[in-house]
C-alpha cells in the first residue's frame, strides 16, 4: 500500500492531489517473471536475464506491447520514500505503480510532496527520503561541496529537438503587439524565475549573449510557477521561465503564451535529475538498483505516450494525470507538451558541464567539483542491462 506524506513550505504550487493520489487504482497483474536477474560487477548471483526487446511504435489502431519484467527479487518488500513536486514528470512514478512494477520489484513507494526540488537536498542527505528530483543548481553544487553525499543517477527532465523543458512564457499583449520578436527585445524586461542559480537562469544569460545584453540589463524576480501565471495576468512581469503545465495554463487563461524554449539556447539542457541519498545507495544498493528498473519502465511508458504519441499510452498517461494530480481539465491535458525524459536514464554530461561552468562564471558558484564523481550511471546501466535499450 502506498503512503503519501506532504511537506509544504508556504509556496503555492500546483501539486499532487491527495484525494486523487490516495484513491486505489486497479493495478494490472504483474507480468510473469522472465529469466534470472543479472548482478552488477562484484555481486554474487546469475548474470543473465531473458527479456523481450522494447516494443516497436504502435500504429493509431494498435495497442502498445506490454513490457516484460526481469525476475521478481527474492527478498522482503522494501519501503522507498520518493520526493515529488507535482510536475508532469511525476506521472512516471504513478504509471509504474498502476502497472504493477513497484509490486513486482517488491518495493513499497511512499511519496512525500515538496514545494521544490531544492528542498529535497537536506532530506536526501539525512535519509528522510531515499529518492528525489531537482534541478542542477548553485545550491545543489554548494551542498555537495560542503560534504552532502548525494548522487545524480538518472535524467528526470531534459530538452531535445522538438521538446523543451523550460519555456519562455510571455505576456500575450507583448506578443500580439510585436514588442517581443527576438532575444534583444528582452533588454529591460522583468522576468520571473522560481529561484536564482538554477538552470532557467542560465537561459537568460545565454539569451543575453544572443541579444547583446547582460543579466544587469534585465530585472529578475523570484516567483513560484503558479504565481508566475498570476503575475502575467496582472502584468506585474513581462515573462516567466517555467516547465509544463504552467505555460499551458497561461495559454488556457489567455494571459500568456509560449514564446521560445530552452532547446534553442541550450541544446539537451538537463533541467532536472533523479538523485539518490547516501543512506539509500550505500546501505541498500540492491533496492536502489531495483528502484531504477521501476523508474525506467515508467519512463518508457512516458516516452510511448508523450514522445511517440502512441494513442493508448497517451490516453493512459493523461488519465493517470487527471486522477492522481490536480490536472483535471481535459482541455488542459490536451494542451500540455511535457518535456523529454531519457528512457534509458542517461544524463547528458556535456550539457551538465556547460551549465556548471556558467554557474561558476556568472552565478557565484565557487566550488570546484568533479562532475564524474557526482554522477553515478551504474544504476541506470544496471536497469538497461535487464530491460534492453529503448529505441
């Protein structure tokens, strides 16, 4: 049975609805175990698994092929506490739960709700939560430099061609009047970010390089994503940089519209990562590996739905969002264009390093860190060794 715990810190966010989250969705029976589970290097046990390859894209009249699972772990059920923040990418966890993947891998998920990924860092370090998500940021890197032992283990939201994670959402009247045409038109504008020192601030700096201005030539204000939509309506700001569903909410309300996205400025930018805390990956590495299997299965259903646009998968994902988050409006669910999540869990190290170097030069990050020591791809590699490559 899944438990839900709420952590609120005074910011208004569009977050997971407890009423919907606590409903008891009917989970389909877990697929039959196939083969034996491989172990990472140095671990005892069999090293092969028989799994089917990922399904081919389905046609409009064809149902997606179910994914087959590795062998069920031979251990007691383990509780894993997961931080969520109410963005569309949280649907990965809910899809995985409803399809029986957590149950099959003998994991009981406990979802704790936070108002931002940054709030999860301390909870990860102390073991209050095992798994969290958040944007690579000055605050995160400074925490790691001070000795907080957490690892980036998988992609949670990144951009790719045709799919942005961060969107410049502009006031509708500025777009209608032609006042915003190119990056140079951002000079003198008031732009809202959720916080300074996160990857969305990098975009303002890169836009300035294109448009011939600096951070000192714009006014940056910190607002939560829901408050950004409100501020667009009252004309208190000119633009905001937000992830979905907030650009679609602004468009639906007629107060703003998507102007441009982060892929244009920062190709393959990593906007959010899955992180493990040291108490989890050091004391329970087998559970951490099994959790990643579940996560990547959910990410593959997410990609079937939102990247490949497989009709049944898309309908299932939208239905799950409607039941288990506050995204109830069918029209809004049709509008939302979620960002990319790598279905093999891989993080773009070059993109992470580009943003890290920008933080060092422009955002007051003094710590010198070896990103290869912060990123641990072994959990995703293990899961892919069981599931095969998603293509």
